[in-house]
């Protein structure tokens, strides 16, 4: 394991017990997150991005079954030494897991409109996360909340901490959600589509804030998104997911310069290009429909939508091939005979 790795995930599988039986959603997911970097996990809605992160943090319901070969968090101690926490052995209610969540590892949830309690003042909601993990008075905690609001660019923080969520715009609500995630100075920040439902100007402000956190405070960020534009502007590493499986990983430069998996290529081609419609070019789409997870039990999950599909793609497991240093793709097109 590289010394600068902060999170290592191996063979993560998550399934859900339903009336139709046990449905696998996350399948043999592997990835490493480098300390002080931004890893973007991309893919269309329903591909398993959020379930993967919620599996790691044990934030799923009782009908979820999580198994993994390894989920290792490298915790940096005050003296600079590294202690490995084997998260796969922790339950969602264990004392050590509760100590990690919200303090060492925090998540910015997808929808700020539903992430905040409408009947509590925003300052109290941010302060709650602080008091949960630290021994301090409410006055000290509120002072810290006000300082965090200042850092996040929330105007008039001394008064705004006493406002309710409905008194904030969408962009300001998102900053409050980020404040909840950041108040305990976590080492790893998971941002689950943090710009969903925000206009492009606010999107740019939120992503600029993310990059600043990484550069100025050496934070490590996992960015969950389907917006390839955000990925191109902010990410250091990229993992592409389709139907619960990581199909391609590499640096952002590698993925954008050489998208190897047919699904990654299709994602790139489906990104709108300014002025293209005026030139008569149609927006590229991915043919077919995403199948029901319970119906795909063998072969490549993308086979029924892939224009490069071969007979061997429909059965068996697809290997993970390194096509250049650090660039891996799960596709038979790159297998060595």
C-alpha cells in the first residue's frame, strides 16, 4: 500500500434484501484514495455511486448486506504517525465507527433541501455535530460555527446562525450542509453530488470552495457526480461506475485523453458542447436502457448497450486490465490473448 493512501477499498459488495430476493447493487468495487487529492466517482444515476459511499460509512438500512475484503482508513495521529482502521470490521453502531463518522470522515449529502431540519436554526444544527465529538461549552461551539460560516463565505454569520433553513437560498443551504461536514475538521470529505439543483454560478462557487479546501487545508475529497465538466475541472483521479461495478480507473488526464471503456467513451460523447446544436450536430446518446440489476447475473453489465460487444462479453467475469501505468479498464477489448 502506498504511504500517501488514506482509504483503501477491496472487493466491496453490497446487496439488498427485497421481496424479489437478494439484489446485488455494488459488485467487487476496488479503489484507493490518495491523501490530499480529489477522487471523482462518476456514472449515470443509479449506478451505485452513493450506495458505495454509504456502504463504507455504514449508513444503509437493515435490509442491506455489506461484505468486503478490505475497507482500510489510514488515520493520521497527532504526532504524524499513521494508524490503520479496518472499517470492514466495524458495525454501524459501534463506538469506533461513530467516532470516525462526522469527525475523521464526513459526508456532504446530495440534497441540501432535505438534509437540514426545517424546525431548528442552522447554527444549532452545525453546532450539534461539533458537540457530539468534542468536549466544549455551547458558547465555544457557537463561536466555532460562526468562524466556519465566515470561512464558507456566508454573510453576516453572527446573525445568520439564528436563521432557519427556509431563510437561506439553495446555495447558502448547501454551504450550511458543508459546514456540518467540515466543522470537525475531517481528513476525508465525501461530497455526494454537492451541486445538484444549484444554478451554474452557485455550482462554480461550491466547486471552487472544494478545490480551496484541498489546496489550502490538504483535505482529501471523494466527489460523487455525473457531471463530467466538474470532473475535468477539479478531479485528480477518476473511477467510472456502471451498474455497481468500477469499469475504469485512472488519473483525470488519462481518462479524458484516452477513455478506454465503451461506457466511458459514451459518457464523454453525451456531454453537451456549446454551439454544437447550431452546427446541426445531434447530442450523442447511449442506446438501450439500463437493465434491472437482478436480471444481470453473468458477463459484462454494459454488454446489451455496447456497440463493441462480443460473444465472450455475455458470459463469465471480465478482467481488469492495465493499459498504461495507473490506468485500468474492465473490458475484453484489452485482454491479452
